[in-house]
């Protein structure tokens, strides 16, 4: 069996086309709407990263947990509106809670769900 560059090219382009068609049929990924928190209540772990913007329950552009890539210390992001989200467990450094709309509770604070009971 010989390698046929034409067939390999056609197969690769067909696979890419199939993936694009599937993504189009599936539609956009829903990251939630403002006010939609998927989960709440687990305690925040690590040191806070205090940011100067509010969490609006969507994926935000700044990569606040990036500092964790260099020192491997667990952290969470604390926003100006009192909410907090957990960074990925080291050695990862993604904004885990923010990406999944999962908030955490800072030690000594009452969560929004508990205060409304």
C-alpha cells in the first residue's frame, strides 16, 4: 500500500468539514446568562486574587488565575460584587469556577443562597 497524498488531503478536508457541520448543527455553547449560577456554596480554597471588576456569571476575558501557573499555590478570584470563583487545582491555572459558573464562599462570609432563606 502506497501513500497517496491526494487521498490523504481529501480525507483530512472531509474530516474538517464533518466537524464543522456537526458544530453548526449543535449550535452555540451556552455559558449561561447574567444571574445564572450553576452551583454555589463550596468553600473557597487558597489565597484570594482580588480583582477590580464584578462577576456577571459569564466567562470573563482577563485570565486572573494565571499567577498560579508560576507558583502552584491554590487561589480563588474575589470580585467587587462580593462573589468569588475557584481557580483550577494546581498545577492547573485556569479560571475553573468562572468558566463553569460555579461560585465559592469565602471563609467567614454568608453565601447569597443562605442569606435569602
